[in-house]
């Protein structure tokens, strides 16, 4: 097992490079960025690989988890560390990146990072979607305020429930503004409905976790709370490394 491989992951196809213990390139290829395709390629190659490296990225976690489950010795590499190692590279390309990652695997000059669990990724995707809808909801409301302000109509202080009524009251005698307001208020209504659904999911998720319930027993801490200090979550069993050695995020 003196062969090492590097994978430079791209959206459609990934560049793969295999080197021996002396750094000699044994094989290179372009493989579809799908777990099944990569696993099939490595198994058909006939190499007994000691380590396979992937640079951390959006697709890398998915590929890493599948290849790990397939029995391969895969490492997820810290992006900044890889970029620093490649600074002296004269020509930047996917092929050269795969070569560089393979050499890092051979020399051991890499810093592994933790791959978040599937449940952690699902939680993050839920929070990301909620934040996006919340942001667009505020954008629509602020845009309405800005449009009306140009006509001397001031919305002023209002509540979530009274906002639509206040807008309709202000544009009652302006046919042009009525059309704009009706359209934006319809968009706002849809966003509010979907945001409420996301909020319900987040609260349900928070209630199902004992650690979150314990944190929520603290005054002013709700289901969503931005901590001023790092909080480790979804740490894999047996992982006790310092955060500088192994960045972890929930």
C-alpha cells in the first residue's frame, strides 16, 4: 500500500491523480463527480491506496462520506492549508491541483478537517433556508417603505400584523402605487407563510435535542441564538483534537 491519490473536485468532473511512494505519477484521469463513479474507478484501477485526499468544499463532504463508507482511507483537507502549499505552483489547473494533493498525501503535509455528520448538514441547510427567507422578507418590507417614501408617504412604526393594512391605507388614492403595493404584499404574504413553517421546524428540532433544551433554560436564549464563543457540536466519537488542528462547525 504505497500508492497515494489526490482528487480535485469540480461540479461535473473531478481530476484524479495516483502517485507511488517516490512521487512518480502512476495514473491520471477525469472522473464524473459522483461517489459511485469514483469508487468504481479506484476499485478498477488495481491500486492499493494508503491515502486518498480531497480538498474541503461543498461537494467534498458528500463524496468523502460515500468513499469512507466504501472502505477507502480518505482524508478531507483544510482548504487554506492546501492553498498555501500550492502557492508556488506555476500553472493553476484542476490536473495540477490533483497532482499536488496526491503529493501532500504522500508526504503527509496535510491537515485533516472534520466532515460534518448528515444530521448536522441537514440542520445547517434548514437554518440557511430560514435565514434566506427572513432576509428576503425584510428586503420586501424595506423596499415598500422606500418606494412610498419617494412619494412622501411614511409608513412609520408598525407591527408585523398591521404592516399590510398600513401600506394599503397609504396607497389608497394612488392607482400606480396600489398595483405595486398589491404585488409586493402578495410576495410578502407568501414569504411570511414559508418563514413561519421554517420557524416551526426549527423550534421542533430545538425541543428534540436535550442540549438545546438545556441552553434554552438560560434567560434570553431561544431556539436560535448566536453564541459569542465557539460551541462544538456533532463531534465524531474519539475526536479530541484542538480546534486549530481540526476545525469543527455544527
